C-alpha cells in the first residue's frame, strides 16, 4: 500500500511540474517594419523578434499595435 501512495505522489508531482510553462516574456509595441525574407518583426523602439516558420504575415502590418510572447531559443 505504501508503494502505491509513493507512486501516486511521484506521478502527481511529475504531472504538475510538466504543466508549468517555461519562463516566457511579453512585450507590447507598435510594429515599425515586417521583414518577410528575414522572418523579423521590428517594433518602433527598435526591438526585433524572429517569427516562426509558417507565420501569417498578412495578420501584421506596420503601424499596428502587437503583443508578443517570447522565450530564449537554444543555439543550434
């Protein structure tokens, strides 16, 4: 019985720890430029963000306000 309780708590701990999202940051700003060839969106303050492959560029235009959620990408 005690092995089952320990297994239950261990699996519960793993489920909870895997559901916590990785550290991400957020930024809101006005889009200054959209570089489709380079895959970048640049805000008016000069901050640039690389967008994922398959990004819908039609949804973003210069002058609009955008909210970006981003995280560090491991070097490859």
